[in-house]
C-alpha cells in the first residue's frame, strides 16, 4: 500500500494498554492485534497464518507475541515468525498522538 493510500486511524487511549497486554481492534476491515511489549506499542495482523489463532488471545513473552493455539512466536516489532518464516504476519505502523494510539492502514 502506498503512503498516499495509507492513513492513520485512532484506536484508543494509550494509557489503556498496559505493559504485556494484547487487545484486538478492527481498523478499516483489518483485525489487528494491538499491544505493548514492555514500553513499546505494536500492531500486528491478528490471525496466525499457521493455524488461524487470534494473536490477541495469546501472550506477550519479552518482545514476542505467542499464538494461543500452537505457541508460534511472532516478533512484536516486525511480525517475523522465527519458528517458521513463511508464517510471518503483517506489521502496521503505530504511534501516539495527544495520548491516542493511532495505527496506519
């Protein structure tokens, strides 16, 4: 998607996502796993391509999101799956503006 087509969308107050918390949000038809790994916010495609699990129902382990179905790990910062690189998920840009989390889709 080109920069001209992508736009920032508000998804909620930044202070409502605690460290190591995951939350599912819908943004322009995309189911997104929004979370915080330590102090770092991230936004990943929510569906694990390995078995269809919802990543927002998993856990944060350090800097990784762990799928609840088969424990595949996904790097929160990149969406890369070291267990099986063919299963990596899309990462969305995320930022905080005036205390509001925004995701670029």
